[in-house]
């Protein structure tokens, strides 16, 4: 009975209901879309720390971890750092982008085992040989470039043979093209330079002290700085906290506006239905019944808008991820969707409270006489 009445009231003014739902949808679209970037950063950092835990990263001093791909470190520093007591292994790493393949990097394949917390396995083929124009592709890169073992790719004006494809790792490396360190330096114009230096300490508990020693001894003269996985985590937390605050602020403004719209619509609905509400009370409907019906209408509009907003958010986030080309992935997590919906539903409940109370307190005789 109530369901039929609820649906009938919402469909009575289709345009007004549709516009109200659209307002709510825009509110949740802003919250979820912006929040997906914070969630994406958290997942990205967790993925990185999964296989860099305990390692030390050395980058150019005036570069933040956010812009790490712009770091350039003199390759000669590697030999100097290798003499520091407590270091088990050390290797340079080059990363950048090319118009032909996107993310492109170079590593010393003999040092892959440094990443002890991460399993790097080939799905097929082998790793590139030193001095050869060969590359190995990440799982997603192979699909995106429609390339397999034995195919050739034009990179930096030369032809590279695909000799291997990695299994899916679940990180941004899935969309990367990797070659040897020297070849990547040549293609990216970084002769004698690396993007970063990765250090594996003999004892993980000494990572912090080694990083501090590097910063004290080499920070000024070599223009480098060292950080541990905890430094990266702290930076990411600061960034996500800032984005969360921005998301909350913009989402709150949009939700507040949507709440005002809902409240206005419900007040209009109550005013238009005064006679109907008076008749309902005259034939036995209690104040509680009226209150529940009006509140149900407000919540139904909010829920419909929330669902529409979530659908729009998925479309928008997929478009953004496609535009970014795999360099970063915004993620809509179940918790983000649920929390955003719950927040909007609370706004809807508050917006419907005043009109519902007004309707429940109508004098049935006066309401029936209302024209």
C-alpha cells in the first residue's frame, strides 16, 4: 500500500523528481570521483611497499616522491654508496615515458632478487640480454600494445624485439615496457644518470640509520637524498589526507545544496497535498504514518540519486583512468561507495525531517478546507 503511494507521488511530478535526483547524483558524483583518487593513491602505495619494504630509495634532492620520475642521479654515486657498511646490494633504476609505448624503464636484471617481498615471474619468454635491443612487457602493456614474444616495437627511433612477458603483478609495472639499464638510459637520454638508486640493507632494521647516514654524508655534495618505505608512506598519507579534506569540503557543499533542493521539493509536495493529508488523517492515519510516508519519499529520492551518482562515478573514473593511460589508477572501493551513499542518505533524512514534521502536524479539518 505505502509502496504504491510512494511510487505514485514520485511519478506525479516526473520532471521535478528527476531534477531532484539529478542534484543528488551530482553530489555523490563529486564525492566518489574525488575520493577515488585518494583510494587509488593508498592502493598504489601499498602495492609499492609490498615489494620495496625494507629497501632504501635514493633520488635527487630537490625532487619529491610525487615527482620521482623527474629525478636524475649521477650513476657514479652508486659505487660510492656501495662502500657504506651494512649495504647488501645496490642498483640503479631508470624510468620515463616514450610516445610509442608509454611507461618505459631500465633495470639490472641480475638484481631483480633485491625485491625480496615481490615475486617477479615471466609468463613466457626470457629477460633481455645486455647490449641487445630487447624488451620485456608487463601483462597490461602486452595487451595494450597488442604485442607478443617475437614481435617488434619501435621505441625512440629504433626497433626492439619483445623477448618476454611478465605475469600479472597487480601494480603499475603491469603497464610498463622494460629493457636493460644501459638501453633505457640511451633511449631516454640519460647517459650516466639513473632515476633512482635502490639499496638493500643487510639488516632491514638498519634501513633508517643507513638512509640518515646517506643524507648526512652525501646530501649536500652529491645533491641526493635517501628515504625508506616509511618515508614514502608518510608522504602518501599527507597527500591522501589533503585530498580527503578537499573531497569532504567539495562533497559537503554539493550535498548541502542537494539537501536544500530535497527539502524545498518536499515542502512543495506537502503544500500541494494538504487536502490529501487532511483526508488521510480524518480516516485514521496517525501523525506517525504521515511522518513515515513523507520521510520515505525523501529517502527514496536520495537513494535513487545516490545510485545514479554511483553509476555516473564509475563511468567518469573509467574515462579518467583511460585518459591517464595507466600511469595511475583511480579506484572506487566498496567502502567509498557505501560511505558516500550513507552520507547522502543522512543528508536526505535531515532534509526530509522538517517537511515531514510539518505534514504530520497538520490539522485535518483545516487541511481539508485548504484550496
